[in-house]
C-alpha cells in the first residue's frame, strides 16, 4: 500500500466505476448540447471575493465550508465551492453578453470543493454538471432548464425522484417578507449563530435542517403570501409550462436553497432513497448576481446536478447503465514476429476507429487470454509464427467461443464489418 492516501472526504475514480460516472456526466449534459448550450470551463480557484459577494457571506458555504488560501503574492483565493459565480464571471470578462445573442447559454462539468463533514453522498470534493442561461428574464427559460434536467434524469432510467418548486420573489416584494420573517424569528429560541444569520439573511434560517429549529418554524410567515403581482404571474407561468410539458412538481414554500443569489424561481430535485442527503440537483433564477459581482443587470437562471448523488440514486433504484466495453478487439501474439505484426494490426484498427488493445509484456497464451477476457473485448486475434507463414491470424469470437482463420491482409476490414 502507498504511504499516501486520498485526503479525508475525497475519493478516487477508478475503472470500472469511473465508466459509470462518465456515462452519467454525458447523460446529464446531453439535453443541454442539443438545446443551444455551449461548453465553458473555468479555473478550479477564483478570487475569494467573487464567492463572498456572489454566494453570500451569510451562507455556510462561504462562512464555514470554503477552502480559502493566500498566494505567495498575497492574493486571497478559494477553491470553487460552486459553479454559477465562476461561469458568470467568465461570461462577463469575455463580454459574451455584448455579442447580441441573449440569453448566453452555457454548460459546464467539473469538480467543486467544500469543507464539510464527510458522509455518504456528501464529500469535500464532488462533481457536478451545470447549466446557466444568462441575460434574459423569461418564465419559458426557467421552464426549459427544469425540463432539460428532468429529461436528463429520466434518460438514465431514474423514476423515484421529485421536483420541488418555489418562488423567492424579487427586490420589490422580498424585503417586505424579509421584515415579517425577521419579526417572527426574533421571537424564537435560537442559538447565537442563527440569530446572527436572521439579521443578515433570514431566509437562510428556513433552510436550517435541524429538527429543533424546523419545529419552531411551523408558524412562520410564507413567502407565497407576500409575492407581488409580477412575481406571482411569473411563477404561475413557470408552473403552467411545466404542467403542459408533463413534468410533475411539488410546491415547497420553504425551499430557499443554500445560496443567497436566488430570486423568483427556485427548485430542487430530491431522491427519497438517499436519506438525509436527498438532493440530487437544483437551481433557480439569480437576476441580481451580475450586479453583485460588478457587472451590468443580467437576469439569469441556472442549475447544477450532482454526478455523485445521481450515481447513488441509480444504485438505490438498482439501475445498471449499459456501458460499452473499453476494448472491442484484443491481440495476442505468440512469438517476436507475431508481436510486430499484431502490433501493426492494432495500430491500424485504432486508426480505423476500432477500440483495440494488445497483450503487452510477453505473456504466454493462457495468461494473455485471461487478460483478453477481462478486457471485455468481443474479439481476440491470436497469431504465431506458423500462422504468419500462411498469411493468416486466428479470430476468436469471445461470446460464442468460435474461432476461424482470417487472412492477415483482411483482418482490419473483417473486424470493422463485424463490429458495425
């Protein structure tokens, strides 16, 4: 065993499990690729202030969970705890919003980092696929993203998940609700930290998962009762568009999510089979975030779907993805002349788009065939000096066990035809 191990709360992705994660990432991203979203990639770390301003200093993410450090040059940086602020910063820096094609639709995939108490489904390093639609205020855009996320989950075969939906209002109606909620919360028995939070962002108290706090919140005023006419109409249209698209949802008037930048539409996908860490993805509208980080007014909406949580949800539902083997053809040479000849064949197959591998290390026939079998290859090519003298190789179908000679000069085309 190595002297070193992966840091606490992190994990290594290794074959064959890593193939499932790749398949999940591809499935989550597929609806975005066919809906006008372009790929964006941002640095793994950003200026601390980007997250302090954007995500919110009152959030647990910034106040407790962010990995922050100072560079040798004295700059304060942080490993990215979420994707939205980074993607919006990148879009603003590149002036994508000035190119006359709003909304700017972007998708991304990567690792994110939060210093949390490690448990199943909650890690300090985790993977997400995300999408952002920047620069348009339109209920149809909110509905589009929710529908695409629902489509992604269903394409994987998931069925036992629920969509929770809420509206957080806007700069007109939320301050009125904020004041009413603060008045209510000040009358509760709360610890000092929660009291400090209620003064900065009282909606965050609604997101407190502790049962003793949730019990006291049973009589809290509901934001739905304070929505202005514009927010009420906006939310009504989002709900109608989802209903027309056949996407079921549940209204959750206490859903606020864990970030300060959300306005109006807020949603979360949950899977009850995952226990306390039930959220598999979520997002919402963030109309004021661009201004918070120094940009122009750009109403936007987005989501992030957890790859790790989605894999766990597949396990809970007993779903095994159909993943093609990494190798279709495995070459087993017997002798030096055969080694050179079959290595050339493998190179030709790869150039022809066939996934092929080779028995490296001079193994004997028995050992090499074991490796070929473990590779998952459908076909194995075996050749010795006598075969080459006759200008043939032995082609074995690993499923049926049938083996037959094939001219060496025709092996690439034969395999391409069979695998097609």
